[in-house]
């Protein structure tokens, strides 16, 4: 199985990606992890990425794709993969499609976890965390017994910069501008499976498995 998982920030993509990869016995390829690996180990690709990020520049699509292909061409990905965080732009999707074609491979499906913006905003901007032990809280459904004080360690509960409302709105907007066009791109190629991401994690997971099962049996 060669799969892509799409979804806005706050859609629960990472959690679902792990479950899918485990069930279908394919490698979970998170581009965030690959980038961190190359930078930490100071590889040739990592050095190239750092040249951009150190200067506050975006990593070009060609370099991102080169890094992804370096990973996808390894032995453990020959039986399949689940891409998480890639492709992020239409150009990356086109480069991926071309690369697969050259290798005589093709995607099986693209799963899109869909969540309305208001819900994403509420999920992400309501996040709080203890700055001593890292225990997560949420203004909507997980408040500490004493306001601002961690139940577990008595530490201070704070809101991360990433979860500030303005930051969250910006992250959602970037997704809409750059990544949402991929939904139409894959729909045109008959690869898109949309899943309602507003439900509980376990419900969404079961829906993904059911949709994938019905989609793959269609081909037989
Ligand atoms: Zn704590």
C-alpha cells in the first residue's frame, strides 16, 4: 500500500498515521522526522536544508522531494509507505507523481481527514500545558482542579506560542492556501478518500479502516 494522509493542523493526523501504518504494515514517513534526522546528523542533505532555514528561507520543493525520495527508495519502503506531512504543495505532488511513475509505482489512495476551521481553532487554541512536567490540559474538556496549577506536579499551566489563537489561525490559513488544493488534485485522479475528523479518535480510526477496505476491494 502506498498512501498519503492529508489533514489540517489539529485534525489528529499523527495519531491516525501511526494506527494506519501499524495495521497495514507500512512505513510511517513523517517529513518532519526526516528533516530533523538529517539536520541532527549533519548529513549532506541536512546541510543544504540548514542553509535555507538558518536564513529564514523556505526549503524549496525540489530539495524537500529529494529528501523524501532518499527515504522512499530505501529497502523498508518497498512494501509500501504512508506519507504524513508530504506533499504539502501542488508542485510537490507533481514531483512525487513523476517520481513514482519513473519507478513503475503508483499511489493506492489519499486519505483526507476533514475538520471545519471553527473546530480546529477551538481544539488548538484551547490547549494548555504544564511548563514543569508537560502534562496536557484543555480549556474545554480538561481543566486542572485549581486554575493555572498542574494537578500532577503543582507547576504552572501555560499556553504554548504555537497554540495562540493568532498563530493557529495562521497555520490553518497556510494549510488552506498551500495544501487544500491537493484535495482537488487527488479527487481528479480518483484517489481521494474523505473522512469526517470531528469525531473521537477511535471513531475516526475505524472510519479510515472501513473506507480503505471498501476502496481496495473495489479494484479486485
Ligand atoms: Zn505538571
